[in-house]
C-alpha cells in the first residue's frame, strides 16, 4: 500500500485552523455562559461546574474515538463530524442559557443535552486531529507542530473572547444566541476548508505503509497501550497537571464580576487577556525549548516545573487581589497567570506528541485518546471542584473576598504538587529508557513493570 507523505508546515497550519475553530466555540461555553448563569441569573456556581464537568466526563470516550481513527486509517471524517456536533452543541448551549431567563428548569434541562453534544464533538474532533498529526508529522517536527496547533487554539480563544465581548454589550439573552450561532457556523466552515483533501495529498508518491491498525478489539488495543509504563506514567502526570490548570477556569469571571464589578463583556475580554498570556507563554517555550537552543535554555521537564511554580505564584497574587478589590490591577495578574499556564502546558503537549508514536505500532489514536481522556477528566473535576469550593468557602468565610482568596491559594498548592510530579519525569531521556518514578508506579494499574511492547 502507498503511505502518505509527512505533513509540511502548510498542512500543519491548516490543521491548526481546526483547533482555532474548536477553541472559538468552547471558550463561549466555558467562560461567557458560565458567567451569565452565575452573575446575571444568580444561579449557583455549581450549575456551570456540573455542565462543564458533564462535557468532560463524556470525553472518557476519547480512546474509542482514537481507536476508530486508527482502524479506519482516516481521521478527516471524525474531525468533520465532531466539529458539526460541537457546533450544534454550542448553539444549543446558548439557547439553553437564554431560556433560563424565562424558565430555569427548562433551560437547565436543555443545557444538559447541549453540553453532552459539546463533549462528544470535542472528543471526536480533538482526538482524531492529534492522532492525525502524530501519524503524519516527522518526529523532529512534532514538538513544533504541537506548539503551532495549540497556539492557534489559544488564538481562537483570544479572538473569539475579544470579538464576542464587544458584541455582547449591552447584554441580552437574544444577543448571546446570535453571537454563539455566528461563531459556531464560521467555525464549522473553517474546519471544512482546512481539512479538504488533506489526507490524500502525497499518498501516491510515498513508499510503503503498514496495514491499518489491525483488526484487534478495542479493549485489547487499550490494554496494549496501558501495559506500556511510559504511557501509564505520562497519563497520571497529565491528569494531575491539568487538574491544577483547570481549577480556576469557572471561577475567574465570576470573581471579576463579583469583586471588581466587571460587566459580561468586560469579563469575557478578561478571559481573552488570560488566553493571550497563555499564547505568549506557549510561543516563548516553543522557541526556547527547540532543538537549536535547548541546551542553553533547558529541557521540557525544566519548563514544566517552572510553569507549575510560576502558576502557583500567580494564583497567590490573585489571592492577594481578593483583599484589595477593586483597586488591584486584575488584568495584569490574570495575564501573568496565563503566561505561567502556557509555559507548563506547551512542554506537556510537546512530550505528548512525541510519545504518541512510541510503543506498539499504530496505536497513536488510542494513546492520544487515553491522554485526552485523562485531561478531560481532570478538566471536568477541576472546573466542578473549583465551583464547589467557592460555594462552600462563601458559607465558611465571612467575606466573599476571603472565600475567593482561600480557593485560589488551594489551587496554587495543587500546581506545586504538579511541579513535584513533573520533577519525577526526565523528559530528555523519556523516549529511550524507563523513567524512575516510584510515586507514580504505585498508581499503575497493570502488574507489567517491564519495558514497552515493541
């Protein structure tokens, strides 16, 4: 059989546009609609936490999506179908949020359905996209490719948050539905254009190709991946680090609205400020950690640890801000948090892209699915636990500011724990030898502690 040629930079950029489209829909559901429910409608902060947690819980199916991509040999149908489902879910979530102004129970019921669609769409589209990159990008380009597509996703967050924030003021439920619908439709059209014919380019001129991932049952493929020590260890690191990363997501905009008096449009733009910081952090580390200057600036392991520590310090700054609102320069603190988050995240993503092709052949989709599922569970728990922590803290503490300060401080400690876990992984030798990580090995579910299968 003929093997497709490796992707060039143009193809990588095209797939990055899919990530941009995905991010543009997701940012409205996890930030703007969350804030509207909590601030404008005075609903419990736990509600958006449960909804976002639902969409992440559904992404436990990511390994199955990746397996389908492996077996079928094509990722494009999964990407397009996933984006279509995501667009429907994004529009449905906006309609549900608007409906809550008239009937809270009906709107909440519809929101559960819509966020279920969002979970399926993100899982199918995102997993298949990363599996395609892992298969078709040369090893020396994988870290850079991961940085490019993630930077483009953050760019989708930034552009959408800024533009939507502008058009949402003055706020009304109908305006929210219109803005979300336009964003979803544009995102789907961009995806169609980006993936058009991308998997067939260069197929006829390349040499051999191994048979499609084989006709093994899904459970056997999943068991093969989990038997690999490095896959297990990296899964646990992804879970813990992303739990820390996501814990502040659903409380930051309500924090700005409650203590600093931000309007819905202003708090949406604040989310854009944070994601702009993430974008800057990713670009910087992607450059500083490249092969040409890595010896001078250090490994991805160093950047992971540094990013976790910097994120903890930034969250401590937000804890202090809670006692000095509204005079504190909130935008600057949020931007610093974004830079810190981006620093650690791009190191983890680069490792993920490299490790997806290490181990038993043609399991890239399943590996990406396992790590994506770990990330999704962490994000769902992080968002939910963050909102629950705020609700509990507001009961326990005399002032709202003290409640937010306590929660942000707790999230900072979680980032420090993630940094300790990162210190157990030697990224510079990760692909060549088993990593010594006694703490992580205690959580390994498989008794096979030997080397990876060939």
